[in-house]
C-alpha cells in the first residue's frame, strides 16, 4: 500500500509498544521504569516518524490521544443503566444494611465476603471497548442517558486506547470514576487565579468541566485519571466476584488501584471506615466515603436491585467537614519568601473527625471579603488539603463591640515595613534577614525533597532561630554537638543521629541542593534539569543567562530568575560558606562521560531526521563523548548535526558560522 521502509515501520511499532508499556507502568502500576524526559523523547521520535510517513499512523497510537475539537456534546444511551448507590451515614447504618440483606433473603448469614473501596469523589464514566479498542466514553448522566466525552477521555493517559493481552473481550463496558488529584487541582486553580479567572470549587467540578470541554487539547494541562470498579455489558469475560473482576480489569491494562480491603465481617469493615475518616487526607485524591460491596457475584444476582440502586452495595458517607466555632485571635505568619499569611486561632472544634484549632485566612483580601473579626463565630472547613480554612462568618452571632481586623503594615517578626506588589494579593516582608524567613528557608533546605535531613523538624528550627544560633541556612552545618545538646528535647542520642544525618546531607545530589536553596522558580524538576546540564554549583555561578536558557526545558523567565540569584553577592557568599562547611553536592549517577571524547566540552544540536540512529541514541552518544545537548541555535552552540530535511536551524547556524556536520560526518567523529 505504501512505501514505508521496513526498518522504519518496525521502529515505529517498537516505539509504540514501548510507549504504551511505559504509560501502563507509569499511570496504572505507578511504577515507572523510564524518566519523563526519556518518555517524551521517544514520543517525539514517534511523532516525527509518523509525520514523515502518515501511513504509519493508527488511531491507537500514543501520538493520537489529542484529536480534533467536537461541535457539540452528544447524548448516549447506556446499554445497561448506570445505577447509583444507597447511603449509610455511620457504622450503625452499615450494620442495618447488612441486616436488611439477610432479611431480604431470609437467611441467618450471608455466604460472602465484603469488599470495601474508597468512594472516589469524581465523575462517574463508562468506557466502551470493542475488540480491545476504546470506541466510546460517556458520563453517567441521569443513569440512562449520558453525554459522549470520548474525545476528552482519550487524552487521559491511565485509560488505555487498546486493552492489553492477546484475546480481548468482544465488547466490554467498563465503569469507573474520573478524578483529578488534589495536587493537580491546586496547581490548576492557582494558575486560573493568576490569569484572573474564577477558580473551581473542588476537584470534582473541575473534572466535570474538563470532561465536557469541546476542545480536547485543553485537557492536556488538566490531568485526569480514571479508576475502574465495575462493568456494564461484557461479552468475553465472566468474573464471579468483585475481586476477580478487578484482577481481570487490571490484566487488561485498566487502572483499578482502589485501596481495596476485603473482610468477612462488618466489624472489620466498620474499623476500616473509622480509619478512612482520619486518613482520607493522606490519599492523593478526594474521597467522600467507603463503598461496601458484596464480593460474590451469584449472591449479588440473588439480591438484585431496587429502582435506582443495587441492594448489594452501600456507600457509607463521611461526616461533614464543616463546623462552627469562634475566633479567639488572628495572627500573621511569615513564610520563607516573606509572604504574610493570616491565621485564625480558634476555640478547638471537631471537624470531620479531626480537632481543629487553627485555620488559614489566606491573605488580607480574604479577611476583608469575609470581614472576619476576633470574637466572630465562623464556619471552618477541612477540604482535601490538610490545612483547614475559614469559609464564612455567622454575622447574626457577632458580639457587640468587635472591630474590623487591620492587617499589619509591618512584619510582625522583624518590624520591616511590608510591601505589596502591583496587582498582587500577597503582602510581603522585604527583609531577607527576617528571622521568620530564615526559619522558612531552613525548613525548606532540610525538607524531604531537598537535603532530607532526618530529625530536623519545625520545632528544632524554631529554637535555633529564636535563640539566634543561626544567621543563615549554611549555619545548620556549623552547629556543634554541645550547641545541639543545649536545646530542648535534644538528648545525646537524637543529637548524634542528627549529626549523622547532616553528614549524609553534605553530599546530596546537585539537583536536590538546587531545589533546597529556595531559588525562585526552581522546583524539583527545574533543579534536575539544571543539575543534568551543569556540572557543579561553580558552573552555574559562571553560566550566563543565555546558557541557562539553552537547557532543554528551561524558559526565559526561569533562566532570568536563576541567573539573578547566582549573581547576588549574598548568595555567592552563602555558597562559599556552604562549601567551607563541607557541603559538596554530587552529580547524579549517569553514563560514563569521556573527558577526552570527540565532543568533550562542546555543545551539539540535531536537526532533521537521522537515518541510521534515533535522535535519543545520537544524543546519548554525544553525552558519552563528553558533549552537551542544546535545544536551539545560539552563539553558545558549537556543532549542528543535520539529518534529512533540516529546517530553519541550518540557515541560522550557517549565519552564525557554527560548525555543521552531516550525519555521516557525525558518525565518523563518534567512531
Ligand atoms: S459502585 C451500581 N464503587 O458513587 C453502583 N461507585 O453514589 C455502582 N463511586 O455513581 C457504583 N467510587 O460515581 C462504586 N468504588 C466505587 C465508587 C463509586 C465512587 C461513585 C459512582 C456512583 C456514585 C454513587
């Protein structure tokens, strides 16, 4: 049919199989075996091959997840209605449910185990697979008719476009819950607010809004996930229990990781419920109850359904997450970047199973909007995040004589006049030496993702700062055994452990150190990109803004910020001090680099399609030969290697007088 050379077809097939497999490992098993960078590289290579040879494209290719926008959202009738669940509101009602089952069947005991699954607080969806291919996806709608959202569901990377295994079922309707993780929700909402748009109230609303967009390309920045827990019509599989069903769905490559528990009796299930009430916040996504199901499918058949919900399952809902209490005081905290955050100190109250005595008021605007005053009765809410917040004031209960809260003009810690940037909500303490900011910086440096110093908690940092035992973050490494012993709650054993942990922290990978320094815009990922490119802190200090911008994945804003940070004299002194105190970041393990290699110390860029090797293979060879890869043509580039159909890069490189190699010449150099 087409003239795609065999080796290109084979390469595309191999890439596709590998990408699908990595996707599965990453999103379904949560056990990735390649880095994101490597994954993207393979995806780009496949995209290029498919672009050059359109005959290679299949609808299930990992490159085809984002399709064209749709004009309208169509209605779809479910082959088997999607039922809802009956509710129970406490353990007592859970037991009543089981009793009602026994009564219904007129038996003494039920011959089954029970499975407990978290009740995911998302949008319930149905995925239809025919001969293993995803052909349709829809929302539950009213249970009978839902909305077609295939175009958006295809973009969800935990949803396979093709089921795994040799003989997929003829037709399979899978049911599950589409959700957005709390972390992604917060990140997105922050971005919406930055753009001056209205934030979403919760992850469920954002998930629902995302699934109903007409343009699937908008889903790219709104990562969703689907957890599967049931089936509608299924031809070709016949599981006999919930456990077996989840096992089968998992084998087909569907995401079923539901934190399942299986118990023979309801006492154990009640204990699981109590446990979830307190631990739900530790899950990365929102849940609003525990779904208890009869495990045995033949028994489910016998129990049957009522009009809208099956008898064999019940949703045990969690207690409300709002409560009212009074504000005793409003205090302002100062973070590492100087941001002032007002916090309401409350009369202790139980909210959804946890005692709360503090709640955030976010910022000055929020206090003004709510008009929160000391003495007020307020609603506090614990949402998915662990920090409770004040959501409303009960004005009717306001005592006489209260006064509107006045946000401080000076930093409550160091007294410096506070600042508020044009158009910003945050009020900041501008004093870099402010003790509160120092404490925040130390906490960040020793935190898990950074130097990860075991046993270096908040209380310890507070003491060090309050007693003026540290002037900067480097001083953490200067503390003597005696000094540490003089602190509260620090016995010989904890001091020795802490000193040992600090010793280990002196040689953390460069990426973690960069993150730990608290450079604006440098999160864990940017830290890794920088560390991967530059050999040491010294190299970073010496690097120009352009050189930083040349690093793949680093944009101009980040480059400017990092460059400015390293140019600052105070920061340079800090780095020198850290070095004196023995902090020597190490390079992450990576393939052996040849210092005398063909590209030692030189920067290389590839353009056009290579014939004999893939782009990633070629880039790896350059790195092994001591070279670096750049992402664009600039005066920092030493060598441009051109494959077939080079673009504008070649012209630009020629204009700048940069050395240009053909693929053959490149191979010769590498040897
Ligand atoms: S089973 C026939 N399992 O809860 C009943 N539902 O209130 C099928 N939900 O519409 C539902 N997590 O959207 C089931 N582990 C889970 C669930 C779950 C969340 C949702 C689902 C359903 C709603 C019912």
